């Protein structure tokens, strides 16, 4: 979407015991990518493409979710 102010993006998983990892540089999130904070919130203050996926012990990583947030003050 397009926004005129900073955006607080909330990323959550319905599965307990998972870790959500994300990237802001267009790369594929992996086990070494930053973890979404416990609050699930990421503050975006400039145009950003967020890629995220869920990791769970003993399971394959989820599909990648991508969102582009255009911020035009």
C-alpha cells in the first residue's frame, strides 16, 4: 500500500513455537535473517519491501510472504 506516515507492520503466525524471520533487502529470509520481535511489530519509515517466512522445528520453512509499503510523506 501507499502511506503518508510511518507504518507499524504486525507479522504473526497462528502456530505456536515458530519463529518468523524477515528481510528488507529483497533476499530470501533464512535461519540467519533477523527475527521479528516478540511484539510482531516492525516500524517502517521509508519505502520498503518486506519478505517474511515462518520457521518451525522439524518442519520445512513456510512460503515467503512479500509486502511492499510505499511511504510518501
